[in-house]
C-alpha cells in the first residue's frame, strides 16, 4: 500500500505539471479573446476528464480487474510522451525567458501576488472548479440515495455533466471572438449564481423530480465552462512574461479551492440541498470576487494587461 500511495503522489505531481504547461503554452502564444477561445478547447479535456474518468475506470476494472486501470494509464502516458516529443516545440522564445533559480521563481510569484486583479482572476477558475467538484462529490449520494436511481441510471445522468461542459466550451469558443472574454465573464458569473440558486430551490422542494434537478445542474456546468476559460485567459494575459508562473498559481488555486470546498457537501449532510447550497456559495463568492477584486463591472472596465506586461 505504501508503494502504491507513493507512486500515486508522484503521478499527481507529474499530472499537475502537465496541466500547468498546457496553460502556459497558450499564454506564451496568445492573449485576449484568442487565448480564451483556445482555453475553452483545453478545458474540454481538463474539466471533462474528472467526470468521465470514474466511469471509464469502473468499466475497465469490472472487465479486467483494478490493476488494468494502471496498465491503461501507462499506455496513455507513453503515447502522450511520444506525441509531445514529436509535435510540441518550445513555445517561449529565448528573448522572453527570465533568470532561473529559486530566488527568481519566488520573485515571480511575489510580482503576481501583488497584482490584485490577477489574483482575483486566478481565484475564479478555482471557485468554478469548486462548484463542479461539489457536484461530483455530492451527486452519487443525491441521485442514488435521495432520488433512488440505479447505478446504471446514475452513470447516464452523470455523463450528461460531460456534455454540458463540452457544449459550454464550444459555445464560449464561438462567442468569445465577437463578444470578448470580459463581457462573457461579466454575464457568466451572475448567471451561474442564479442557476445554482434555482438548484437550491429544486433540491429543497423536489420540484420536477430527477429532471428538475438535472436541468439547472446542466446549465450551471455549461456556464462554468465559459467562466473558467475566460478567467484563466484574462489572468494569463496580465503577465505574459511569466505565463508558466501564472499558470502554476491558477492550477494551485484550482486544486486548493476545489479540494477545500467540495468536502463541505458531506459535512452538511450529503443531501441535495447541501450539494446545491455549497455550489451556490462558491458561485456567489466568484461573482463577489469579480466585482470587488477587478474593474470588470466598472465603467469601461476591460481588464487591460498589467503595466509590466
């Protein structure tokens, strides 16, 4: 068991590095609406994978045993390594690279954390992921325990969450060039708060049964695809000279906030109301962060890149 845990921790570290590099590559090459469009494509993988992975892992384990899951992961990792080696060149040109070393890295974090608008934008993807992870954490207890769905029926319902993320990401990628990431973010966060508020009411009254619960959940996750992509792109655009460090801060906050908030669903009882209330709290916090921590809702507030950038 000790060996298994140690290797799983190592796997998590490497996986975290991969997600940071993926965001940094976009930050190196694009900014503004184009960065938001590509971030939407990236988030299809980042956000949909945690939803689909348990279903795929369960199917593999039932068919060939739990060890086969790691065999599949090993094969996927090898294929990705070959693809990266052959098709992904270095995206940060030499003239934009900065001094290496621990002191330089810590200095970069300090520069980012002194930028209030960057911090606010970097927090938003974490709060968005907290909403999603609260749904992922609570949905088995709510749909199977409270609404009486079978394991197969729950798998179908759970898979709908992946379709909403894909639809939301595709729609955001289409709209962001015409509307702009700031405007979409200004509209997306209050819409998410309203959707989760409707979810609280439905969960408390059981109005519409399972379908009544699925509809606001679907729209909430679809809206979050836009929120997370646009906030990440805007945060990276503020400091393109430190896209790797910025991506690391965004990734850290996603893991920290998602991991800290989602267990509250169980603490509050694991019911539909508990799940919806935690989702509403995280969504409302995101709206407050955008309104207070940035100029997005100010007149002519367009979240321009920082003076350093």
